[in-house]
């Protein structure tokens, strides 16, 4: 039973050593240990706050990047629409110019054809008039070669003329 129940002297010295060790630890080690634990707790809290702040900043940057990307896409789409509109306008302008030029050339060709036609008709008229004059001259020469025929022709013309 000696082993199970300790004696009074042993209990006294164990208690005294425990109290001395406790006082020494409380005086010299407890404050630095608690200080380092407090410092570690503070650094962990600070790291958590910084991590949360970094997380918020990353979310803000991500939303900012998404907004910039959306703006860039919108601007790109706008530029593409403007480029397409300019291209369509240039095509329409080129078509209009080509149509106007074709109409102008066609009108000039019609005018040139009309002028040539008029010149040809005038030439035909002149030629016909010249031929008529030549034929009339030959006929008159043959008919008027005889003085009696000349007198008869003058009389016929005088009959046709009406005097008032």
C-alpha cells in the first residue's frame, strides 16, 4: 500500500516544487509565452484581414476587367458597324457614280448618233437636191433647146400665175 498512498513529506515537497515552478514560470515564462501567442494571434488576424482585403481587391479588379472587356467589345462592335456603314455608303456612292456616268455616256452617244443622223440626212437632202437640180437642168436643156418649146413653157407658167 505504500506504493499507492504517498507519504506526507513527499506530497509536501512535490507541492512546494510545483508551486515554485509555477511561480517561476508565471514570473518569467508565462508573459513571454502569452505575448508570443498574442503576437501570433494578431499576425494571423492581420494575415486573414489582408487575405480578405486581397480577395475584395481581386473581386473589384475582376469586375473592373469584366467591365473593361465589355466596353472593349462594345467599342469593337460599334467600330465594325461604322466600318460596315462606311463600306456600304462607299459601294452605294460608287454605284450611283457609275450609273450617272453610264447615263451620261449613253446620252452623249445618243446625241452623237442624232447629230450624225442629222448630218447624213442633210447630206442626203443636199445630194438629192443636187441630183434634182442636175436632172432638171438636163431636162430643161433638152426641152428648151427648141425655141418653140421655150415659148410654150413660158406660156404654161403664165397661165398658172394668177394676178390680182
